[in-house]
C-alpha cells in the first residue's frame, strides 16, 4: 500500500511537470509567432510609406480640381476632377458632387469624352454641363441630380464658349463663336492674315475672322435667338438678379487689335435690344458682378489707360447701373485684386489679393471703403464663391499641400476635398 502511494505521488509530480512544460512551450510559440508577424507588418508598412524623390512618371498620378458650383439650397457642391490617361496621352475631366459637410462624394459623369462647366439649374433639380460627345461639337447637357443618363439640351452650330442659366431657369445665355461651314471646301488654302494683331500667344496666327456673340436659348422650346451681332466679340456675361438684363464685356473701338480698351455693357434680355455702355475708362474693364439688389456692378479695371501695359494691377471698382462715376475701392492698395464677389447682404465685396508670393482673401466695405482681411498666411487662395448662408468656398494651397477645396466660415477653414493627396505619403 505504501509502495503504491509513493508511486502515485511520483506519477502526479511528473504529470503536472509535463503539463506545465507543454503549456510554457505553447505560450512561447505564440509569442514568437506574434513577434514575427508584427515585424513583418512593420517592415511592410515601412516599405509602403518609405520616402523617395519625385519621378517623372508621378506626374501621371496627379489629379486637378476646378470650377466649383454651389447648389441653390447650399447642401451640395459640384466640381470638376481631371485625371491623366498616360496610355492615350490625354487628360479626362469628370464632374463630381460633394455634400457641404464634406462627408459624401459622388461621381456624376464618367465618359471618355470628358465634361466641363457644371452649373446648377436655379431650382436645384438639374446639373448642366458641356461636352463634345460622339465626335460632335461642344453642347450643353442636362443631368437630373437624382441620377440617370444626361440628355442633350442644345444643338448649336459654331463653337460654344460659355453658357449661363437665367434666374428663372427658363433660358440659357449662350456665348458662341460664329459658325464656319467647311463642308464645301476642297484642299488646304493659304491663310490670309490682314489684321494688325497677326499673331498671339497660344492661339497662334490670327487668320480666323469669326466673332463671338451672345444668344438666348429657350429651354422648353429649344429655340435660339440672337442677342448681339456685329464686328465685335462679347465675353464675361452676367445675368442681373431679376433676369431682365445682362452685363457683358466688349472692345467696341474702331480697331480692337490696336488697344485693350474693353468696357462693360448692359443689354436687356430680349431680341432686338440695344446695348448700353456702362464704363468709359480708356484702359480695360472686366469681370462684372451684379450686386444682390441689382443696383450696382462691381468690376475690375486696369491701373493705367495705356495700351498693352505688361504689369498691371487690377483695381476693384463699383459703378451704379443707372450710370455715373465709379468708386475705386482698392486704388490705394498697390496690390492686384481679382475674383470680386458680393456678400449676401450686398454691403461688401470679397476679393483675392496677390501680395508677393502669397494670395489672401479680403473684403471691402461698400460705404467706408475700408479693407478687412478675412484670411491670409503663408499660402495662396485661388478661387472664391459665396455660399447661400453667407460663408465661402475657396481653393487653397501652401508649400506643403497641393490645392484643395475648403469652406471658409467666420475666417476659419474647413477642408472639403482630398483629391490630390495620393502622392503626399511618399514625398512628405
């Protein structure tokens, strides 16, 4: 009996010792495996985010954004996003939509032809854009914001340069370059150039004598009526808030090739109307913006009235629609301003101010003429549009970040897009 008990005690000790050793080995095995997995993950993470220099092929991965348009209810923002197809050596632009809080993003178009110039219909139900589909010329298309395929709205001849919705949504103001019928021409003929300005950057030799004019397009009836004509070009169009008149920019001197004397004109939005000249400055006037009450027009004019000045600093001006001397708000600033935009109440005008290597946002009070800097810093703001609630949407870039869209609310920035962040983990 005593021998049996001793044997049993020895057996138990060996059993527990063996079990303890097995448990310890299992724990050690798990620890070693976990350590190996962790090291592998860390090494993989390091290899993925390892910094390197910029390579020529990286340019194909860059995306660019532009042309923001805020919906009438202020809940959504459309913008264009351009990507590069390196195989086809072309840039494709699509239209995207994001919520004002920046939480939702939706791609609206995706075609090999590309789209541009997105605009909201005044009722907010549709998004229009321009596209040259199936080998045709650029036309306006209409897309229901709830989804579905876009429908072709216009079928204009000539080159469609721009368009704008009337405030009531019943008409489009089309800016079209004259149509040239080349169907009957045979072979290539020599270019005949008899203009004073015979050559220009980008466009080259100025043999094309076609002019750009304004047309009214009825959305329901799809009928196009001529608004302006003659040996002049019109651009920079803006509907008045009540839709009764249109402001535009044109050089109507005897020979526009010999000067840069563009002026702002106002014309009633009906066929047969005669344009009325608003500005008389011998330099250049442009970028007209109607005040919310339709009584004034903010615009930019050149510093000098000399012809072809190389380094101009645009001045912010305000002129009454009824006529009279303009108020030169930024004359003493000694810095160029751009992109004038009225505030919600029509009491001040926001602008982009270029100062050395930065560009900040400021606002001029209409009564006092004083300038108030809304936001600045070592960065550059490059666009500006007003939100229905009185805040702003802008694009901003700094030395560390490429340009993205931001909401500017009470002088505070809130980031909306991250379209150009794809390469930042590699280089920063």
